[in-house]
C-alpha cells in the first residue's frame, strides 16, 4: 500500500500545482487514500520531494533529483547512447546532435522518459530540440543527458 500511495503522490505533484502537505493530503483523500498529515510528511521526506518555484512566483512540490531523473529503462538509455553525439544548452533550449537518421529515435526516447521540466521536443534527421520550462530545468536535463551518454 505504501509504494502505491507514494507512486500516487509522485503522479499528483507532477499533475497539479500542490504546495502544502494539507493540499496533498486532500488530493490523496480524493483518490481513496485516507492518510494523516504525519504520513504525508514522512512520504515527502522518503521520496525526496522538494518545493521549488513554478515560474510564476508561487511554489510547488517537485520530485527530488533522485526521482526527477525518472528510472530510465535500459532500452531508452541504449537508444540515447547509440544515437546522440553531443548535447548543448542555451537558456531553456537543449540542442541534441544525433547521428544521421537518429533524431526521431532520440526524440521518442526522451518523450517516453517523461522528464520533469520538458515542455516538448522537436526531432529532425540529425538533431533533437528539447524545450525546457526554464533555464534551470534545461541545465539539469542537459547534465543528465551528458551523464547518460
């Protein structure tokens, strides 16, 4: 039950702008999880959830770095290692250079990873453009992709 509840918490904070434990507790209750504030607090700590600015001056819960990097399946990692030659970041834009014909494969892999902070992707023959929600997310995604390849 705990792992199901914690998975639901990660889903809720990704889908909604939740900024208090009480708000998260209410959303969990709507989903059929009747938990105490202490349980919500413990889950937040165990999941490494942090509060960060959502871009409009307000704050919201986000998955911490260990969960934000999403458990990347070996097939996505393999595709990116085989397809990508370089990754560069400029403000909130990430340019991923790929080998000829591999842009779409790299784009599909990134899309399936559902990375936090990615607004969208645009793939060409040998280039993938990733549009991040802000410069900070772009830097984090770039670093993660460079580590992966």
